C-alpha cells in the first residue's frame, strides 16, 4: 500500500500527539482559547476580526516561555514590580518583569550568572521544569531539570510525548499549561485551577468551571462526573454511546435497519443533543443507523474520514446532517475534545489513502480520571501498525476490538502495547463471517483479558468513576464468552466464504478460520447460495 508523503509537520503532529489525559480540552487552538478566556494566555497580535493571533506553530524563546508561565499563574500585574529582580543582562525590556518574577520565585534560572539565554528557543524540558516548580516541586530533590518529563509523565501532566529531542512550540506551551490547571499542588489536594480561583488570579470561577469541568477543581477522581460507555447491541455492526456530565457522543449507528433502535435508545436516555457523532468509516454497518440518531437528536460536530461515499446509507447520513445545517468534519489525529469530565482523542486514521476502507476507521481514546478506553472501529493491521509505529498512546483499560473480532485486526503487538484488562466485541449471533475469529479469541485468552460480547450478552454498559470500572450486560452477565475450546459442534455445517462450499465440522477440507461461515442447518447453507462439499457430502 502506498502512503501519502509524510511531511515534517505531520511527524511533529503525531510525535507531539497528546497532552495529559486529565485535561478535557487538548487541541492546541482549544487549549490556547480556553486559557485566553481565563486571562492566562495572550496572543502575539490581533486579527482583523478582533480575535487574538496565537502563533502556535512558532518556537518560543526562553523569555517568552517564562512570560507565558507567569501569565499562567495569573501574576502578570505582580510581575511588574520585579523588573530589576534578576541579575541577567540579556533580557529584553518587555520581558524583564516576567524573568525577574520567575527568578525571584525560584521558577526559572539563567544559563550563567549573568545570562538568562533569552534569545534561545525554549525546550520542552525547560518549560516543564518551570511548570513543575510552579506546582511546588524542586529540581534539587524531586526531579532532574534536564529530564523533567520523567516526573511530569508520572504525575500525568504530560503523557510520554516529550523527551530531550522533542520539537517545542507555543502550541506545546498552551497544552502543557492547560494540563497544569488540573494538577494538584505538591503535598495538597488543591489543584492549580482551584488555587488560582481562590487567589483571584482567575476572576470568573463560574466560567472556569464551565470551560474546564469539575475535574479541574478536585484532585480526587471520585468527584468526576460518571462516564458511561454503552456498547449497543446492533447485531453484526457497531454503535457506541458515551455519556459524561450531561454530554453525549455517538460512535457509529449500526446498520440502516437499526435506525429505529438508535432513535429509541437516544430517546429512552433523553439524549436530545449529541456533542459529537463519529462515523468511523462509511461502511453500512457503521453509518447505517446514524440518520435515525439525527432524526431525534441535534449534533454539534459530526466527524467522518470521507465526505462522500456511494451508498444510500451514507447519503441518508449526509441528508440528515444537512437538514440540521451541519456538515462533515475531517478527523485530525492528535486532536482532543472535551466530553464532560472525560477527554476524547482521535488517534487514527493517520493517512487517508489506505487501500482498505476499514483502515480509514477513526480510532478514539477516551480518558476519564485514571481509566481509559480504546475504540478501534474496523481498523485493521495496517492502521494498527501505523499507530504503533508513530507511538500513538494505545494503552487502555478497555478495548473495543477492531472489525467485530476479525483476525484482520487485534494483532499481538496491539494487545501487548494496549495491555487492556477488558475487551468488548460487537458482532451478531451466528454471523456469516465467523466473527469473532478463534485466533483473536486465543490472543485474548493468552493475555488473560476479560471479554464481553454483544452477540452473547446484548448491550454492554461500562461505567467509570475515574478509578473503578463496572460492567452490566443485557443478558448472560456471567456467560463464558471465551471458552478454551471453540464449540464447533454447535455448528452443523461450516462454509467457505470464498468458494461457497459447505462442509461437515469433521471434514478434512475445512477452510481457515477467517474464511469460515457457520450454519445451523443444511437448508440455511443452501439458501445462502452454498453448495455441499464433494468429500464429506454434508
């Protein structure tokens, strides 16, 4: 498969993917705008329409980085009294108050006794050091100043995306600064956001709570709004509803025949507005029921990796969006969005020229306190390989397996990197594809992963309080969903979906697991267009 040329900007996007999973607004412009609205960030100028220009792609100098830190702390006015507090001779006039304040407070130091290194570009570890010191940590006892990301990753301020070689821009400053608001001060359960509100540095606490969510005002994850992830039983299809703090997100909508089911499901949960709809890819078993959802609920933003597709189901989806005055937005890997106190990050697709439409699938990561979910759509081996190759953060507590448990997805390497405790497979009972594949079930057994299946258990609901996870199922809560030996004897006949020949289970010419179709009767096989094997004469 030929890929698009990977530009330097795309590499930077992927390797600088995510901010801390505790902050709900992680897209760079969202982070900057949120901080700006709270008076904690400034632009470099003003556009013709009066909006600030954030200049996020430019590397900040050390004096700019310190100025941004001081503003993050709401100390802009106080800093004016510290213009002569630092001994450095290379600081620009405008920056002297900020450098002086930071120096006097022990938040930053120079590169020598008389030089601050003002014109040098700031590095990730330098700014992370500044922020850690602002949170009360010491580079003498708590962390190494030249490897500050080590403590930062442990605290959850950052998420493994920075090292000594990382490119660093004003975008990164905005993202780290926003994440810092969710961090408790050292030795305290008071977050930086709470501290700034208490001191008056953030003047509008109601606005801050609305923009940041309640998770920014308590270090205890148990105070987060509960997250519910509903894996809706739509047969051989996908539909996932996530709810948190009065906000809702729908990921796929099942087949077209499921439109009424999705409509009723939203109605029964009183979901009249969807913050986001994700059509992971345009196949009918994912886009089919989204028109039904849009007939009941309004949507704020709808994502899909393609803007058009030649199918009635996709055209119905577009028509339902148009009726609401909405349009399809292209998912951008690395961007994150708030869902109440949860954070939703797009991990894939990384490219848009995959030969397999399934590899175009949007892959989502949901973070909620200490817990995380990985929703794989129908992503197959190539997309998985690309995500892992670019270092996407796939580690999660719960994984919704790709492509209904097909062996074209869920590689050993993905499971090794994700290390989930729980897996969910959305598939139909006795489906014609033989999903889930025994090879995938075997991988789950080898990794000791607890499996839930919609074909055996109906709709599956996982709830998170930020620390603990609980599962409920529509039926068969305690079913053995992944027996050591596949109960082949339950299938009277086994077909080959390539040759359209069906066999007895004891036949020596059975197809590979990925090519099998199971039938309960001979008539079911022949009605499906399959003919009997000449060897076993079923």
